[in-house]
């Protein structure tokens, strides 16, 4: 019985083997011609080499252009564009054929570009994308391009021209496309001079009204404990961010000053060196005091203001300690109130 069972198993495996071999022999192998380009987009007068495979001698290839007025192809697959238009390049062997669509355009070179911005004033944390206009606008020969930031600790820029402001500072963004180079200056700051620039030089003393503190708002350009006061001097001159500061008259002076309040002034120094600082104020009470900070450093210590028993008997007040040393360029001065009892009118800077 065991012997008969083994015979049946053997016969079954033989039959399966015959069936499998028969199926394998009958399966057709698909024949194709492969080309190194699936389609072509070229300019008039361009040339490109097409390569067909397999290249082991299995096939003898024949190349043909469907419209030789648009493009030609030689026996080795070298394509030459003649004129604008559309055609197919075909490669065949026997009854096998592959088509490569070809689009031919007249070359319109890029002549120039324009950036949507060449100078930007922005806040840290802000973002903006710079747009590029191609000249002419129908150019079709566009080189590769790139964006770079001179100082990525201030501003970063990606491959699409999207800027991200990291911190305060001034830097340059450069856009390159082919041989064309364009630049953009980015000035990042929390505060900016109001009705400025306020420029210090040796030419003449510079008087800066106290009401012309920086734009930027509460916590950046100033600190004031009061609610809205109602004076429109700042708003009338383009700043809507400081209505709580008590400006009297049409920018004459700042009043209702409280301890702990402060004001920031951005200045530009053309000639570095020592400058005497005088403060125009009027102290109604004893105990009035302030200090000055230069770029966030207290450089004067507490300055006590003698009383002259008036809110508006203006005088230029100075002490030997009110001499500040400036390097060339941009600086911020903070006027910080330590003791209440005075009104503030202006500052005067004189090169020593």
C-alpha cells in the first residue's frame, strides 16, 4: 500500500513539472526601446544627444524626425533644433518604436530683474517674502538663482526669498540669478527715531525735543503708567502707538512724569567722540532726579534736579557727569525717571 502511494505522489510531481515548464516556454518577453530622455524642451539652435538602449547590439536602431522643419536627428540620435514648433523624434527597430515629444521655442534671454523691495525696516520676529520680477516678463531662458544673507544672526532667507528677522541689526540680502546681482538692505529694530533722523556732529549743537521719543510703543520706545491722555501731537505726525504719554501743547514738553517711567531716543552719530548733554526741564519740587542710559548701560548714575518752583520755567540743566562718549553710528539713549517733580522739554548735544 505504501509503495502504491509513493508512485502516485511521484506521478503527480512529474505532471506538475510538465505543466510548469510548458507555461514558462510559452510566456512572451516584452520588447521595448528605452531612451535617455522621455521628452524634450529645447531652444532653436540647441543640440542634444539621445541614447537608445539596450546598447548590446540586440537591436539596430533607426532614428527619424516627424517634422524636419522643426528638428532633425541623425543616424546616431543627435537632435538639432531648426525652428519653433512641436514634433516627435522616433527610434525604431523592426516593429518596435518609441516616441520622444519635442517642444522647440525661440530663446528669450533674461536681461534684468527687479526686487519688490530694496530697503526694509522690520521688527524682530517679522517675516516677509521678496518678489522677483523678470525682465522681460516673457523670458524663457532663466538661469539658476540663489538668496544669501550677509548676517544670518540678524536675518535669514530661504531659497524662495522669504525673510525671517532674528534680532536687531542691519544687514544685506543678496539675490543672484545668472550674472545678475541685486541687493536689499534690511534694518531690523524694535524702535525707530520719530521725526528723525537725529544726527549728531561737530557742525552745530543738536536739539532734540523730548516729545520726539522713538516709535515702537509701550515697553519698547517708552514706559508710561498712565491711560490715554488725549494729546494728538504724535498721532498727527504718524505715530499711533503712544497715546498714553502726556505731551503738552503741540509737542512742547512731556508732563505728568512718574517714577519708573522712561523714554528712548535713537540717534545717529556722524562724528564720534565726547558730547555734552544738556536737559531742558523745569522742576516744581525738590527730589526730582533721572539717569541716562546709553545702549542699555547706565552711564550717568543718579542726576538730582534742583527745584525752580515751576512746571514751565525752562532751563538747560547739565552737570559734569552729563558727558557721553559715542562711537560712530546708531545709538539709543534712554531717559529714566528716578524721582518725580518735573516736566521735560528737550535735550541738546554739543560736540566737545
